[in-house]
C-alpha cells in the first residue's frame, strides 16, 4: 500500500477563471487512475478515472471532439 498523495494541477490552457478541473497524474503509475476534481471545491468529491479513459478523454480534447458541447 502506498501513502502517495495527489499532486493537483490545472491545465496550462486554463485562464484561472475559476471554472477548471484539477488532475493528479502522479498517481497513474502506482494506482492506475487519474483523480479529477472541481477546482472550486477542493474538498469535494473526486472522480478516479482509469488511465485509458483519461487518455482517451485528453485525445478527444486535443482532436477537437468536444467543441460545441
């Protein structure tokens, strides 16, 4: 069991307008998940995405797959 804690960060594309998500990719190798949370609610719920699902989400963003949504 690991005691590693998430190192949260927002995207460098974020304009710090307060409507961001934070991710902690440092847990991917040891846990196989990428925790995601609302930057406005750092003590709120966390969604643990499996690494393949997070990678597919990021690829979709980079490919413009969510424009207009």
